[in-house]
């Protein structure tokens, strides 16, 4: 989905951002980094430990010091795809009892199942943010490609 949204976006346009918003490149980097630094780590800890105390990345803390050495569009997309595949491999092996395992963030306690729902919602928010940044929706991008073929 991410690749479809940015495939035709010029490199310089990936760095354009509305005031107070992240650029499309930063959003792509967030998808990649959040996957392996935060979300999958939280899932792994919930599966391996009894009610671990988890800390999630805050965008305003992550962004200023993020690693920008792998910021080419193709590298960001490939990195995210690799990281997401590793996460999906774990998810595909979950058993019903795994979904009931618990974790904690601050004073909130939640199950793996609740965490996965939150993760999907988080992805949805950032996909919408990416669509705004590139001025296109996933559906529009797919439709345009279908008419070219």
C-alpha cells in the first residue's frame, strides 16, 4: 500500500510538508522505524514476558534524532517491507492463548489482541497522513494505474 501511494511521487515532493505536519518521507521512515523499534518489540516482549512494562516511541521525540542515512524512497519502502514481513511471521503463528497475554504502558494494561487493534489503528492514521502528504489516496493511485495498463 505504501509503495502504491509514493511510487509516482517525485523525490523532492517527498520532502514537502504542510506546517506542523511530517513530510511523506518522514512518514515512511516512521512506518519503518516504528515497526522494528517499537511495535514488534512490544509484541515480542508480551509473548515472552509476564505483563512487561512497555514504552512506545513518541513521534516528537523520535523525529529530531532519527537515522536519516537510509532515507531514499526505495530503501525506506524495502526496509518497511522487510520489517513488516518479520512482524507478520510472528502474527501468523499466534495461538488463541497468545492473544490473551498482557502488557502494560504507564498505568494501562492490555492484551495482545487489544494491542494489535491499536497497532492497526495506528497504521490507519499514518496511512491517512501519508495520503494527505502526497495529495492522493490509495484508491486513486490504484485506479490511475489500472487505466494505464
